[in-house]
């Protein structure tokens, strides 16, 4: 079941985007997933797994690139963010059945997927656990497993991430307090305030990129992330630091990995590690680019890559 809600209640979606509340058939908790779409409903779906934290949003650069090849942009919001029902204890692998339920409700069978940052592992889950339906995946500055052999997981991260993940590993009240304070600040940031708000996590190139459509997307997405509180952010961090629930060896769809070498949110060591452990992955590292600015380099080529081999 899907209910369309074209109203703009703070998510500030541009014209041409629709918001949906999608009930999960047979879910004992009666869960609902929040989703945003744009583009031709009859086209192939490009499923976007957004970063951490994030709510419903219009990644206009990606959506426009998808529309140019006749695809429909679909951004479903992970449990605990936006209006998506919280699902405490969820794993990265749980993204695959949720994604398929959203696509079923929207009338899509085969799809391609793009995951950015904290969305990267969830895109890989779809590439591993939805054989036949997921025809290709792109991971943009995606997180590697915390237990990755030979990877210093936090090396090169900005100071804010070091604090966040130290608290996430310890858990408990201090972690929740951090999330409560940080979310209250993040949700109020205007686009012009993002460069200072991200602090040590962004490069100079990232700061320039935040002045354009990427910054507009991030400000509106984060503003809508916490309708259900901090559970989405907490669940994401715990999932990253835990067993993902699937093996990267099971990834059968074509995968492209894109990484900026000046990324301070997800440092390039993550992309390099994934390149050596995702079967058949194509890896491209972009000199001088950060976590955000990389998008200005990879589109529309990224969609072209997915289009060329997705049938």
C-alpha cells in the first residue's frame, strides 16, 4: 500500500517530487517506510540510499541524471528517519527486503541502486541480496565494514566522526546524549551554515560544493531526518559497527566504487578496501575531491555506467 502526500511539511521538496508513505505487507509491527520519488513512473527505478543522518530528500543532480535516461528516482528513508517506523536492532542486510517492499509498492521490478556514504553498505546489501532484480550498484564514498581486516577504520576521519564513533562503540546514555544534541543542531542548519556546521569533516572543495544543489539537498534532507527522534541515526551507527548480515562475496551485480582522496567523512582507505573485497568492483579515486564535491565530477557518468550494463 502506498499513500501519496504531495504536501510540503518541512521537507521542502522541489516541484516534481512526491512523498509516499508505504506500508510493508505482512509486517507484524505494521511498519511504514517514507519515500520520495521523481521522474517517469514507468521507467526503471534508480534507488538512492542516502547518507547518515538523512531524511526524505531530493538529490536533484542524481534525480536529473536518472530522468535523462528515462529512470525514476526513488529515495526511501531508512527506519527511524523521517516518517519511517523505527526498527531497533536493524542490520545493514535489512535494507534489502525494505527496499524491495518499497519498489513493489511503486510498481518496479528491476532496478539499479546508488549509495552515498552511510548509504553505501545498504546499496551493497541490495546488490548481494536481491539477485535478478538489482542490475547494478554504485557506491559513492561508502563505508567499509568496521571489522575489515587490514583497514584502520577511523584513520583520516575528521574530529567530529572520531567523537561520534567512539561514543557509538561504547553505547549507552553518553551516545544518546551526543545524538540528541547533534541532531538538534543539524536539523536547524541553513544551507549557508553547512560549511561551518560540518567543521573538520569537509574540505575546501566540499565547502564550495555546499553552495549549490548539493548543499540544498543536504540541508533539507537533514532537516527532515529527525521526525521520529534519533533512532534512525543510532541504528545506522550501530549497524555499521556490527555484523552487516551478509557477505560481500555474495555481491553478484556489477558495482562501481567512487571515492575522493580528500574525503574526511569516509576516508579513501574505505573505498580502497572495498575495491579489493567486492567481487568484480570497478574503483575510481578522484584527486582533490571530498565527500560532497565528488558528485560534481561523477555525474552523469555514474548513471551512464549503470545504464551501460544494467540491461
